[in-house]
């Protein structure tokens, strides 16, 4: 099984990725997380098992579920 890490993804220290999964573009995996499924682009995941906790832009701005940053400014995810 092939594991694929796409452009710009970030994986924290000691994270475990079960083989055969895809980590999407600009996705973020928190340290120590256990990834048991494919991770969509521009998403933030952490925990055991890893769960979706938000979104991130190509430039690394962290967004909530409504695609707003910490100042309440809404963003669109770049493709």
C-alpha cells in the first residue's frame, strides 16, 4: 500500500499514519496524532484517532468551521 503526502502538508512529530492513506495539500496533522483515514486538503487534524478540528489556508492561516480566522475575517480556500 502506498501512502501519499501531497504538496504543502505538515505532519507533527511522532504522528502515526496508517499505510495506504493520502494526506491532502496543505493539510496539517498534529504531533502524536494517529491518522486512520484519508485527510482532505486544507484541513487540520489531531488526536487519537485524528479528527477534523478546522481548516487552514495555503499560507498557514488557521480557520474555524465557518472559514473565519481568529479576527473573524472570512477566507476562501485556495485550490
